[in-house]
């Protein structure tokens, strides 16, 4: 049987890991946003190209996820 103090410690560890993931997620999105803006400002891509590529990758990822969840479909 799990002791209450052990369970509380596990919940605290899980909350700390979640906080770390949120911080990592924020930093990755910030860097990605900065990189995208620089590429657009330098004329290496347009906002439309970025949106098209994002939409295409989203469709591909959805298809991969769907295929993995329903391998016999």
C-alpha cells in the first residue's frame, strides 16, 4: 500500500516535471517564432509559404497519428 507522504511526493514531482515541460515548450515556441520572423524579414520565405507548409505538415501528422491509432483501417 502506498503511504500518503509517498503519494504526495509523487504528485509534487509530477507537478514539477509539468512546470519544466511548460517552460521548455515556451522557450521552443519563442525561438521558433523569432526564427520564422527573421526568415520572413530577410525575404527567405513569405508568411503564406509558412502557413502552407504548416498546414501540409499538420495534415501529414494527422494522417500518421490516425494510421498508428487505426492500423487495420
